[in-house]
C-alpha cells in the first residue's frame, strides 16, 4: 500500500505546482527591504544586532573604506534611503541603510535598547566589514539618533535632515555640545520645529568642530529635502561637505 501512495503523492504535488521553484525561507531571519524588493535587490542583505540582542536588518550598497550609515525617519523604513544610497555607492562609499528596531523588517527592541544603540550597531557592522571611517546620516528621528550615537561611535562626519531635539527619550540637544566630528544640519525653512532645532544645533555645537546649518526654502521634511524644491542645493551641499570631511 505504501508503494502506491508515494507516486500518487508525487503526482498530486506536481499538479498543485505552477512549475516555478518554491521560495526558500531565510535561515537567518527576515529579509531587509521587503517593501521595496526591486531596489533592495541591488544591494546585499545585512544582519546585525545591538548589545541587548535586538536583531536588525539592512541593505549594503557599494564598497570601500569610507562608510555611510543611513538612518530613516519615523513611521518609515530603509526604503526611503535606498535611491540616495545608490548615489553614494556610485561615488565610492560603502553604504548601509537599515531598519530601526520595531520598524520595517527589524525585530522589536529588546531590553533598554534605544535608537542611538541601533545606529551604533550599524556603524559597528560596517567597521567589521572593512570600513575604517564612518559617516552618520539620518532623517528626522534618524538624525536625532545619529547625533546621539556620534558621542560614542566617533564618526568622521554627521549629516542630519530635519532632526528634532528629542525623540523617544534620545536627546540630540544634549549630544550636540559633545560632538567631535564635523556636522551639517539641514531642515526646511518652514518645517517647524525642526528648522529651529537645526539652528539651535548650529549654535551649541563646539566652536572647535566644523559645523554648518542650511535651511532650504520650503517645508519638505527628512529625506524629502533630497528631492524637494531646492533639491540641487541640498544635494550639492551634502556632496561638498562629504568631499571636505570624508572623501571616498
């Protein structure tokens, strides 16, 4: 009886198949970029963890000794950064766009993990993969987290787009006076209170550290500044800042 059932089962399975191979589950957890699979496929899957054990995922683009961590804004994920990440990779940077804990395809935060812990873990992942100098770049809450992480990560430069002074218990206002790396603070002129925060960061950053603020006309927020009404000025300014402080 068993000999009859085996070929019958095979025939039933074949009849249910459309001829394409079944997707294989990842043995290492979720795949990053599930919301933008086409562009995410241009990069390499990255998996890393915070000291508390939160599993984070990201997409790596490009290669080289200079790395850029791209931290997304609230209610978003790494997909918002990938077009710009490809641009940076094309200029010779090793880029890592990642999902914060509880966002996108990353696990929820464990223990006392904070947003700046996620940024620090992303920077550590790049360094473990050959990067010798790290730039932190964040939009909105990602900017706040990047400024806070800069106190311990020791990046070569920091760029923020519409970073608030405080987000989820993480204070950029407290971190900025402790910066040791050059910083560029960007925010839309009519994007309140983020424009005021950028001006305060510029005013309180150490005088011994290179820093500048730019408030483009308009109210675009976060990564929206990269494609808004003054996108060329914003992109050119970031390019010049990176070329000066972290050339690829």
